[in-house]
């Protein structure tokens, strides 16, 4: 059976509150019962003392008269009185069926002076030992506290009725309280239900009170921020990927159609078309390789092949790799930036991934620099070591610096230059696997600066 939180909270609040009230009521009734017994014992003791004084402090000639007074003037309703002498014999009783006290019990009374015993019929028997002027005696009084029990019963009924009424009131108040308390949560649920994939830009209204509902709303809004960003990245990825892959294929198709149409015009046209097809296919191959590299490292959370490597050696290897394919590019490395202690350039990492990172940054700088040189330097700070790549290219707009690391995103200034938009995405992922970060700065007078920062705790 499904029970709503509102009803569950109301019942729980009612049960807990009623339990406290019931425990208090039980304790109060027990205290009243104990107090009633104590007061009735005092009344019986006073009555026994009066009888003992009348009986034991008078002469024998007046004992019978005093006994008649006791019988005809009772102070407690439904009382029975018996008087035992020093020889344990019953000297006087007000009822023929009066309980006969055993000699052993009379002996205990003489030792303890007072004894109170509850009877099965609700009556209470008090035995009182008294040393009078003329004789010693034990006064035994049996009576029922009719007034005390009636008062206790009345109070118990009133308390029981109060417990029932309190339970009903607590249930109603708990229901109202839970309704008001869960009202912001219902608003939150309604707001969440109105958000769909086509309205991810909407956000929930944050309540003013600084409570759990506000924290839940903020957490959900943060989740919506990440979800919206993921949807935009996915949408951009699909759009850019479709465009980047479709363009080379369209060129290949057009060149092949042109080749088929002009196959009789001579070998020069054929050679030019084949060269164009080759260049476009190389571009498509580069996109495919980049996609494969990104897919291989995208799901990894740590580096599997970790070893001690030197950053300077990896940079030189990346420069050699780029120069083998693009001999016309001017790539320099600042020798003066090398530290005196070579160990400052050592770290734990994957050499192949780091070479890929440096090569992509170098290629990216050269591609957009229009044959201007690209400089590689090493920089050192107190807590980290950086590799600085400076170009004199077209630069990056400030509002696009965070977006250029997304797959297939290309800046507004770079669309005139061929490229896949995957190189920097691969760089960011490789840097993340090495607990490194990539900063972007503007170069003076033009161009961009990419700095890969490695933490010193990752160094050997």
C-alpha cells in the first residue's frame, strides 16, 4: 500500500506526540494512586490512634462505653475495627465476621508498629500497635477508600478522554503542518514536471528561506546547467561533425565527377584532380584518426602506461614529428628556458599521449599563423611547471576560449582554415588524465598563447 509522505508524516507526528501524552498520563495516574494510598493510610492511622487512645488510656469501667461510642460514631465509611490485647486475644470488634489476625502477624505489628495490607476485595487493613496508660493493644482497622477510588476513577476517565481528543487534534494539526511544510516541495515537483528537453534553459525558482528545499532547488538547477550544456555540446557535435565530414566527401565526389567528365582532355587535368582528391582524403583520414584518438581516451579515468618522462624530450620529439610532415613550418624552442636541474622537467605520465598533446598544440599554432614562427618555452612557478606555446596567428575571441576545447567546435576566425575541430579536445582530455590544465592568453602584438601546467606533485 502506497502512503503519501504527507499522511505518513502526520501519522508519525501523531503517534510520537500521543505516545508522550500517554506516558505522561500513565505516570500521572500511578502518582495519583500512590498518593491516594498514602493519604488513606494516614487517615487510617489517625483513626486507629483515636480508637487506641479511647480504649487503652481509660479505665476498664469505661471501656465498654467507649467501645459503643466507636461503633455508633464511625469516622470512615464501611469501616471494621478490632482490638487485640497483649495476650493476642480479640477484646473488641465491630463486626461478627471480623478478620482474625494470626498471632505471628500480631507479633510483626508489635515490632514494626504499623502494617498496611491491601485486600482482594479492594479494602485495606491497617494494624496499629499502641502502648496506652493502662494497657497495650493492637488496633486493626479495615475500610475501603470509596471517595479516593471514585476520584481516581473520575480523573482517569477525564485523562483518557483528553488523550483521545489530543490524538485527534495532533493528527489534524500534523496534517496541516505537513501540508504547509511540503508545499514548497510540491511546487518543486510541479516545476520539474514542466521542464522537457525543448525547455532546458528554464530554471526553478529558488525559495528565499535557507533550508533543505532551497539547497535541493539549487542542486537541481546546477544539474540542469550541466544537462543543458551536455545537450548543446551534443547538438553542436552532431552539427559540426556532419559538416566537417560531409565537406571532404562532397569535394571527393565533385572531383571524381569532374575527372570522369574530362578524362579525354589529357594527363595534367587527371593529375591535378587526383592530387586534390588525395589532399581531401588525407584531411578526412586526419579527422578519422582524431576521432579514434579521442574515443580511445575519452572514457579513461587514469593512465594505464605511466612512467618517468622528460617534458623537454617529448617536446623535441613532437617538433620532429611535425617537421617531418610540414618542413615549411617554423618551430623554435627557447633553449634559455631550460632549467639547470633537468629533474625539474621530469614527471610521471604516458609519453605517447603527451607527445600527441604537444604535437596538436604545435600544429594548431602553425596552422593559424600564416608561416609565422611558433615558440615553445618552459616556465616555472612555485607549485607547477608549464610548457608555453606562442604563435602569431589569428588569435581567439575571449568568449570562445572555453568552447574551443569542445569536439568539432571551431572559432569564428578559424573557419577559413581547414581543420577538424578535434585537436584541442584531445589536448584537454590528455591534460586532464595527467592532472594538468591548459590556459589560454593573448599574445602581443597578435596571436595566442597556450600554456600546459603540470602540478609539481605529479613530478618525479
